[in-house]
C-alpha cells in the first residue's frame, strides 16, 4: 500500500472538514469522496435547525399537534440515543434545551433577566416528548435540536461508508470530530494532537487512534465574561443558566457519537462530578478544569512551554492531526 497521505478538505455543518486517506491516487480518492460528501450533505439538509425546509424544522413546526409527526428509522435511532444521554446525565443532556438560545446571546454578551429564563423552562424536558414506534408528539412551545449528535453520527457514518467503498486506511475529521476508517499502513495508529484551549499554538495532549473516534467539548469557542464571571454556552436545561464545570473535555471511544456525548455530559456536570464520570467510564480522556489544570487518562499530556509549539504540517505529514 502507498504511504502517500492524501488530504481532501471541504466545508460541512458549519465546520472545516477533511478526509485523509492512504493507498490510492488523488483522482481515485476524489471519486470515492463523492458518496461521502453526499452523505454529509444529506444529514445536514435533514437535521439542520437553520434550514426552514429541513425535516427537523418540519418536526418542530408540528409541536402542539396531538397527532404528532411520523418519524423514520434514522430519526428514531437518534432519539433513542438522545433519550439514553438524557437518562445517563440525570437530565443535563437534553435536546429540547435549544430554546434557551432565545434568552442567551453569546455574541452580544448580554446576561438575561431571570424572568426570561423562567418563561422558557416549562417548555424544556426530553421526558415531555411522547415517542412511539412511528410517531413523535411534542407539546406546544417545544422544539428539538440534535446539535453535535448529528455531526458525530455523520463522522461514524462516513467512516463506515469509506470502508465499504474499499478505503482501507484513512481518517474522517468533521470539524474536530474524528472517526477512524482504518489504521495507517503497517497497522500503525493515527497520531492526534489536541489543541490547548487557551494557547492555540500549543497542544494540551496527544494520543493515537487505532479505531473508533475522538470528540471534544468545551466553552473556549463560545463564552463571554461579564463583571468578572465567565458564562459558558453550555446551558443547564434544569436551571437555564450556564454550566459551571470543566472548561474542556476530549474523549476517545469505539464510536465518535459515544465520544462526543460523553464529553458533553462531562462538561454539563459540576466539575468534580464530571471528572468522576469520566474516570468511572474508563475511556481515554483529557480535561481542563476551571483553574486551568489539565489531567486525564490514556493520553499523553503536553506540558505547555515556549518550545512546545506545533510544527508546521506539510501535505504529506502524518503527525499531529490537530483538533480544537
């Protein structure tokens, strides 16, 4: 097998994405890329809350209809996963909590009045949904948003499709959500570097991926400071206020979908509970606490110094496949 690394970048789901593969020409790679891109676009069109014509928008428009809306097998699968996350997190991971964005604006950095939040809370709660084998019934005023679940689900789907297309060695990167298609030549794992949340030129940790996926969650991209207090975009669906826990979490698991939801749940829990949750699961992970402490298990932690900056990557380098 050729050891030439091909990187094909594209944009999807509001993120910079890339598929890396070895063992075939660029022309052959681009030919096999078409069905993979079609799959990403299909999922984006189907579940985007920004598209008024998406299936997700159609679902949300049916809130309050006593007959609900018919759902397909794929949507039932995503809802089942969301239910599992809701139950495992004691209600902190809730796909109905997107309504809170009506109160919180992380662009302007405005802290809402408590009354604004209180008005939204009665319309939040996954346990208020009625899900049958073929239909979803939502009370008036509610909506769902699969958010990062779909991006992680898409990463797993693309890796599976790529293997079925005959790609034996490769890596899917959907905006920092990774899924392994197959090991590097010689059975070597893919080296991945995780960027330090506060020092973008440095790594926080390194690990190697043989299979499965890797996903990260953090408040480093969307937060604001107000009167000395940090407000994270990760909101507690029970209180309507930002979570006050870990600042960043990355998790490796047998599926990118599992890695992503595990990282998010750890972020939503109080800091000590989030750390305990990660340790109990036993998955490889790294996290940053509110005071900037970095710790974890199964990954190589990187001590941040002036000499630990990332090396520039060439188009054929196989080192430091970096995620933010």
